[in-house]
């Protein structure tokens, strides 16, 4: 189901909490029928962000992180 969502990155927030800075990627996802809506943010490391700095890559990273969170 998560694979069918259209993910759009809304905002990128650089956060300094504790010792290691993180990046919060805010997103919105909708299903093909526009009936299911999911939004929020996923925290990633600076290294993950830099390795996926294009829009399409960030959307895929969000999808991966969302899948991890939803299947725990």
C-alpha cells in the first residue's frame, strides 16, 4: 500500500538536537484514489540527506522510512 502512495516533500528542516544534527523531511502522501492521506516528517541523518539530495531521491527515502515505521 505504501508503494502506491504519491509522496511529495513539503519542507526540509535542519535540526540540532543532542550531539548529532538531523534533518526532518516533511511530506504528504496520497493514494491513487485520493482517499487516503498521510503526512508528517521523517528524521534522517545528514549523511542520508546528502546521499539523497534530489527531490525524487528524497521522496524515495521518505517512502523507505515510512515503510520501516509502518511495518514495526
